[in-house]
């Protein structure tokens, strides 16, 4: 019967597709921004200028983040797969 055929099809193991770079799970830009702001001890309302870009580097996919808050300029790199801050710099602006 057709019902038996449908059951047989669903019981078969799924063949997983090989992972490509496009299939890598990454955090969102908002999650990367939140990680950088938390690390800097700032709130979104403290930030004046904000830029974020997803970039592929030797160490994998990385969000490069630049923003200004108060008299400082911040530069961050956040691992796009784990959400961990890889690099942070804080520079005084005259």
C-alpha cells in the first residue's frame, strides 16, 4: 500500500551533505555587536559610529567591528562561529 511505501521511505537514514563554507553556522551581526559591546563594557546607546563586516581570514570567518564611544575608537574581531572576541583595541581620539 502507499502508506507502507511512505513509512519505508522515512525509515531510511538520511545522507548528510558535505559541509561547505556556506553551511558553516555563524552568529548574526547583532550577536557579534553584542559580544563586542559587552567586552568593552558599553551599551548600544553609548556608540556613535558603528561598522561591521564579515570577513574570511586564515583563522576562519571573523566579524571585523569598528565603533566610537566617548573619546575612544574601538576595533574588534569576533569569531563568527563561536562569538568569542579574538582581538580588541581601544584608542584615544584627540
